[in-house]
């Protein structure tokens, strides 16, 4: 199994959260787990140092693509979800 499949992923973390059936407001407020954030930071550092492997580069790209999708989702929800009173 590759490192990318063993590491915490943003999309898997978010899917686990969605399984709890959150409200739109909860989705807007959602943040990835510490493990996911730590892994992302590790990959960014390895890339800066020039020691990122091909699998790690693909994993980093998957993080970035997932972040784009989540940002779009949250932006759309912000335009339709009313803040709690």
C-alpha cells in the first residue's frame, strides 16, 4: 500500500464528517482534523526541501484539489444558509 493511501486525507476526513448529517452551518464551520492538517504541512515542507516523492506529490495535489471543492461548497452554502439567530 502506498503512503498516500495510509495517510489521513482531507476528503476522507470530510466524508466522515458528512456521515454525521451536519447542517449547512456546520459544514461551513467544519475544519479538517489535526492529523490531516499535520500531514498537509509535512508534505508542503517536503516539497519545499525538494524531497517529495512522486506518491507524496500526488497526495499533495489531492489535498489541494479537495480544498478547492470544499471551498466552492462552503461558498455556495454561505450564499444560501442563514446565520443562526
